[in-house]
């Protein structure tokens, strides 16, 4: 009797132990499985690596551009000589494109982020690498503008213009073009020109492709400088008593820097695409009177006429804009060691009046049919003249024409950046398919 009781107790104990063991194994399996689906995995290929969060991800196909412009299906990720076409590449769940999934191509690796469902399938397209200028200039007819005596309002799609600058040749957009849209850092931009060093100068257009209204500029308006009763307030940067001083920031520079710090500076993905060796021209040189004779000293309250006044004056028969910038008037960043004056905190500035004229604008002439028209008034960084205890700079007015405005007046702000020459672009430049910085 005692033996039978012991045998039953032993059996009960074994059953309990077995249940505990099974529970532990089940828990371990579940935790491992969950951990697997939470952890980013890397799958090495013949060349390159695809990094992804494995929610049953399926790389269905990899396509590589050929010399004829078509695509060949391949089984490797290219490690050099190609750029991911983010417009063509996509991931789908149940054959429906998932807009929440982002695909990046960095150093021979594909980063697929945002996958959250099983059955995700991805299709990757790679284009032959081309410099930014090659992409922008593709299929464009290159022309020169012979005269700037009138505004340019014609449809210029398919055309890009050229002019010399201090680094070589600039290729610039002008007129009523719709092919210079670019998406970068969460904002839309219009391409002003390809600089002579191959970098790409762009002007802010906000978070949409609307071409008019306050959405095309930063929130709020600003004086160029809150004070205007001295020549020094002509400068984007200035020092009291100096013609070309760089000791202090203008009011508008403070606003532009604040925007850059909040939206660009803390994101390495963005800052890695921006040139720190291409400057911004704040031309306070060539101060002359209307007869061409040197006038004033550019300091204090002496009447002084600046370079833009001579080149762009609406009452002169010949208007000659330039992309060249006088020595010490091209502003560079501190990070651009050994380049220029190293005066700027961040590599961001404003458009120049000369660039507005190249684009199709003119002093005193309305133009609502060129790409810089926004039905708003916004600052350039070009001084015009100082007289009557007022500093006057040039701005783009409501009707699209250039005009002068006193430094303490309020206008809109459209930051300007220079993208590196080796950035990778996809897209065609239209508002529905803008160039995208990959």
C-alpha cells in the first residue's frame, strides 16, 4: 500500500516537471521569435549587403541600368558606379505599394526601413552613377542670353543657359521653366544654377510645390537689418567703420542661420550633401556715382553706390549681370578651412540680384512668368546704394520685379544652399517628379 502511494507521487512530480520544462521551452521560442522580428538583420550577398528588419521580407528583384537606358535583372547589389533610383524602387505588401517603407543605398548597402508586415516584397532599381550636373543637363539645349534689357517670360523647358563665373561656367535656369524642381531635407527647392565648380545652387520653396504665396518662404518676414542709418547695415555681415567688415551678423542672417540650425545642421544625412567650399556673394564693392566716378567711401553716412547699382540699373541701356564676386565679398563657412574668409557659421545664404536678372527678372519691370515669381516680396543679399541716412538693398517685389528697399523694411526670406557636386540625383525635375537627392 505504501509502495503504491509513493509511485503515484513520483508520477505526479514527473508530470509537473514536464509541464514546467515545456512552458520554459515555449517561452524561450516565443522570445527568440519576437526578438528576431525586432532586430535589424544583414544578409550578405555576392556583392554588397541588404540591411533590413525581417518581417518576412522578400527581395523579389534587383534591376541594374544598362548603357542603352534599360534595366537588366541581376542577383547582386552593385557596390560602386551605381545609384539607387528611389523613384523606381519600392516595396509592396500584398502587391500594394507601401509608402511608409523607405529604401536607402549607402556604401554598397541597402537599408530598408519601415517594414511592419509579413509578405513584404521589394523591387530595387539601380542607375548608372552620374554627377548632379550630368543629370540636370541631360537632354537640355544649352544657350546664351544675348541681352538682359527686358524680362524673360517664355516657356524655357528643355533649355538651360550658360555664363562664366569665377570657377568656370555656370549653367542656369531662366524664364518660365518647370523643370528645375528639387526635393531635399523635407522641403522643395528650385535650382538656380550649376555653379562653375559643379555644385548646385538651390532656393527654398517650402513644403509644397505651390509657386505663389507665403508658403514659398520661411514663416514670417524680416528686416535685412533692424537699423539702416549707416553704410555698414548694407552687409549680410558687417563691422562698424569698415567697408567690408564681417564681425557681426545682419538681422536676416540671424533668421537664416536659425532656420538652418533647426532643420539641417543636426542631420548628418543632410549636411553631408551640402558644400562648405562654395560661397555667397555679398557685393559691397565698386561704389560709384551715376557717371561711373568713384563716390563715397562705403562707411558712415557718405552717399555710396554699390556694384549692383552700376550693373543692373533699370535706366541704363546696357545691363550686365555677373556671377563673379569681388575678392573678400564671397562669404564662406568656418568649416571650409583655407577657403576665403571663413566668416559664415553655416553654409547658407540668400540669392543675389544678379542671379535674379539671369533668371529673367529686371529692375522696375513686372514679371509674373518666370520661376522666381511668388507674388511675395523677398530679400536678395545685394546692396544697392546708401543715401539720405538710409541703406537700400535689392529685393524681389510682389510683381516679380527687382526694386530697392531700405534695410529696416520687412520682406520674406528664401534660404539658398549649394549642394555638393557629387550628390546623386534621381527624377526629372518637374513638380510631380522633382530631382531627389539620394
